[in-house]
């Protein structure tokens, strides 16, 4: 366990905005967890890869940085394998590592930035696949009870970019590891039209799991700005979900608005289309801007502050609400302590 006083958090968030904390504790093992001071959600923050946060303020207390590593196959058979993954593992590196071992199920989730511990919190998803399809369980430290707890997938209350850990019990648990049930027999998920087109463009007729991963990487690099080059947190807003009648009425009033069914019988609308239809690509607040590359992505063009990004996001929400009658919901967590 490492402890740093008054750390800069600029290099610990993918937007690259400047922020600081009173103290930084690097958690490197489950043994470290047993020695941690009490967590105060009014002053403290648990941080992983920083790819899904916006620092609109400093952190007055302690940042608990989860850096617990580990990749282990704990069960194996001819059809499936179960992995135990430390929450501090880099997500994309984990995807490629699993593919190298003949395991599939994560290939559509390639190149998603951040650490493995954030995956169940957000129920990450891309190109027709969500983490919920492979998550078997989560191990966590309960800050309130000072005890370990294990959750099965059904107990995690996974939803669209949501979970127990993000909503109902936000800040109660420190996720230390997750268990993933992956396939030895490849079953491709190619429903996303752009994915099939990309594979065709690669000259691949019968794709392997590695081929699908490579195609997803091409798609993401073509469509989304690289956070290593231009600070961003990926898709900034969720796609709104409505009852089918409401969604189709809205689509009828705005011809061209993409709409598609969800697994639970609702209808999902394209937030990117609504933002672009409002003419907001390139809209700026200081050095914070709506990406010219993808309307759903907000970027730091150089020296944007977290407050610039939050102000821009709220302007977008207001303009979209005026035109479509919907309030877009941010995907990243907005960090705004009363400092």
C-alpha cells in the first residue's frame, strides 16, 4: 500500500483535467483493504482507471485508488472457463489476454478504456454485448460493515449502464475482484450492422473471436477520439429508453431518429442523433467541446476544467430537452464535492 499527500489527479482521469486530493492511497492487494481507514463518502472517493469520471472539484479527503491485479482461471471445461480478475486490471489488456487463451465472450467489448472493477459498476457494453452476459459474480469490501461480501450476477442489479454499485448502494462497496464465465466454443455476436460491415471490409467471411476483437478496435478508433491524444470519457450520455408508444411518437415527430428495441420490451433512442440534429457538434465551453468526430463524446481540447465539461454537458441537456422533451443522462460520474 502506497500513500501520497496532496496528489495531482490530472494523470488519473481520461479527460486530463486538473484536480487534487488531500491524500491518495494505492490499494495493491486484498490484504491492504484490511488496513484501510474508514471511508467517508462526503469527502472521499474510490477511483479506478479514471475513464468514467469528471472532476468538477477537488477531493477534500482521500482518494482510494484500486490497483489490485490478478488474472486466474479458477474453473475450466471443454465449453467454459471461469476467470477471477483483480479489479485493478486494465480492461482491454484483459480482453486480449482471454482471447490468447482461446476464451471468447469479451471480444465485442475490446478497447473500452478503464479498469476491470468499473465493468460491473457501469455494466459496460458495446456492439450488442453487455458485461451482464458473462459476469458470474463480484467480490467486494463493505465499507459499512467492514466485511467481505460476494455477489452473484443476479444480485448486482445490472441494467443499462447501471448496477447496484452505481445507484442503490453507491459508495458502499469497494469492488476487489470479479468472476467472468467465458466460452471455449466461440458464438459470435454480430447483430451490430457496423461490425458486420467492418468484418466484410477486412475480407473476413467466417470470423474468429480475435477477428471480431480486431474489427471492434478498428470501429472504435475510427469513430471515437483516442483519450491518450484528446481527453475524453467515451460516450458521455446514455441513449434514452422509453415505452414503445412514446418512442415511436417521438420518432414520427422527428423523421430519421434511430430507434431500436431493448431486451426488456422498451425502445432505445439515439442520443448522438439528437445532439447532432440540434447542431451541437463543435459546441464549446472554454476548451471543452462536443467532438466533431462523434456527437456523443465530449472532449478536452487542451486546458478544459471539469467545470467547463459539466457546464457544456448541462447546455447540451437543456438544448436537447427543449427540442425533444427528453433529459439526457450522463454516463460518467460527475465529481462535485463541497470543498
